[in-house]
């Protein structure tokens, strides 16, 4: 995704299901960095939705 420099990102929502259809014990760790602030979240099957506010 490409954002203009003037865009201010306040929240991120994502659906992550990478390899869930192959492994029901799949674990995904997602890192999101906005303006130098890093937030991480661990997603384990069946949870695949991520919501972060900055």
C-alpha cells in the first residue's frame, strides 16, 4: 500500500490468514510501524483479525 506523505494513519485493520488453510496450529506475529511507533500482535488460529490504533 502506498500512502501520500500528508496522509495521517490513525488505525489499521487487517485480516491475516496466512497458512491457516494448511495448519490449524499456525501462529502469525504481525508488526506494524507508523511514524516510528511499533505495535505488534500475535494471531493464533482461528483468530485472524487485527486492529491497532495509533
